[in-house]
C-alpha cells in the first residue's frame, strides 16, 4: 500500500459524516457544481464543508441530500472548480 492509499484509508472516512441523519430538504437556493476539468482532487472543499456532505475520493462528489448550499466549498476551492448555481424548482 502506497502512502496515498494509506492516507485515504486511515484519515478519510467513507461516510459523509454527521449530516447523514439531517437531510436539508428542498429549501436550498443554490447548489455546488464541480467542474471536472478544473478539479485536482485536493479535497480542500471536503475539509471546509461544515455539513460533511462532500464524499472524498480521486474526485470529490457532493451529496446534495445534505448540502445546504452555503457556498463555502466554492469560496475555498483554490482552482475555482466549484460554481454555485441557482437551484431549479
């Protein structure tokens, strides 16, 4: 097992954390969208997400069931790979 695999297995949990029991519902006004071309997989978004709704991996995935649309992930992304888009009804 190389160092990167070890870090992913030991440090990064497989679940999305505390918000698994607290779905946000449909009140969110905007949602994050990841630009796969710009994303480097640095996981800064995962580290800053207050709701633990970003699932880590080679490329992070956002679990919109638990995202409240705060935009912190987009603000903190050093590569501008996350854009907040208006939620469609």
